[in-house]
C-alpha cells in the first residue's frame, strides 16, 4: 500500500467564455530611451524655449532661441 499522502483540495470550473478588461492599469517609472545634453555654440540670453522636459521632439526641431541682439555686439 502506498504511503498515505496529504490530500490536496482543488476547485474545478467548467470552461466558459467571459468578458475581460481591455486595458490594464500598471504603476512604474518611465525613462527616455535616449537622453541628450543640449547646448548652444555661443553664449547668450535664452529668450524662447519651444520644448519642455518630457516633450517628444524630432530631429531638426528648434528647441530654444537666444537673444540675437547679444550676438551683434
């Protein structure tokens, strides 16, 4: 006779089609794939910023402008 083993209770449920949520809510940290340091070739006063931290930008997109009057002196 095999040794007495502890019985394990299981629940059985028939297969059925059910509705499931179409989205899942998750928490976590998001980081950019690429991070690039930005700088100007010349010094000057920043007069306009066209992109903020976290914005998606494209190659060639103007991100900021310097005061042109300071470049003429």
